[in-house]
């Protein structure tokens, strides 16, 4: 089991600008997810003891690449237990996150975590993404479905941005493995960042941040 001090060291190693309040929120994630995972299984049993490396830091790889400005709006498609949306909402308190999942028990856990941490910048919806009738600056997703379908789902939800400073937008997703076929089938040309280059000593081989601008 990870100690809170060890888990926070993983965060501060790469994000030394975290405030004491943010570190307190990150520090509580382990206990909260362990407690709720006993009631509603949203994280695999083998991963819960490595929550900070496999889930929290993995989610924050997006923050290592993108510096979202305040009042940016982001939808997390298929958030599951709240990844990557919950860690990103802690790191970007001035950014608005809308976490969506079609499985009610997962959204229940997300709501409980949000309320326990008093994350005022997080809203949720228990629905399919096709039912969302709103526009966002970015869509984010972690291991939900193929890039082809992620792009199809996210495209109607995204504002069309002109290429001016601080007005970029698009789909950002976390994926792993050989993506060549998946990218070809999507008919898109995403930018890719290897997470092992961002967090070099951790177990992120063949994991990537992908970005398709709009």
C-alpha cells in the first residue's frame, strides 16, 4: 500500500507548483478511493495499491502537456471513477470540468469524491455522451474506446476555435499500445507525446497523450 508521503512525492516530483491545499486534496484521494472501491468497484483490485502512479499521475500527464487557462471548459468522456477529470480538476481549480459516464454507480463514486474534496469546479452527468447538449473547449478521455469513435462523439461537443493565443481546443485522450491501426481508422492526424518521456522512471512504456485540435 502506498503511504501518503510517498504518493505526494510522486506528484511533487513533477508538479512542484502544487499549493498546500492541492496537496491535501491529492493526499486524500488514496483513502477516499480505497473506501469507495470496497463498496463500488471502479478500480481494479490490483491497481488500487498503486493508485497514484497508475491513475493519478497518469491523468496528470495531460497537465504536463497542456496548460489550461482559467474558465476553460472540459468534458471528460467516460470518466469511470473520475479519471482523468478528478486529478486534473485539483490541479486546475480555475477550469470547469464536466465528468460524464453512462454507468450510474461510477458517477456516484465521482460525486462522493468531488463532495469530499469540495471541488467546486466539477459537475457530473449520468448519461451517454450522445445525450449531452452543450459545448466545451476540450474533450478528454482515458481508455474508453477507439480514437475513431472518440472523435465522432467529441466533435459535436467542441467549440470551433480560431487559431489565436489561448483559444485552442480539441480532443485529448490517453491511450496505450500500438496505435497505428487505430489512428489510421480514425482518419485523423493526432499529435502524440510519449508519457515515458514525461515521467521517465515510471511504468508508462507504450502509453501516450494524443491531441486532435479543432
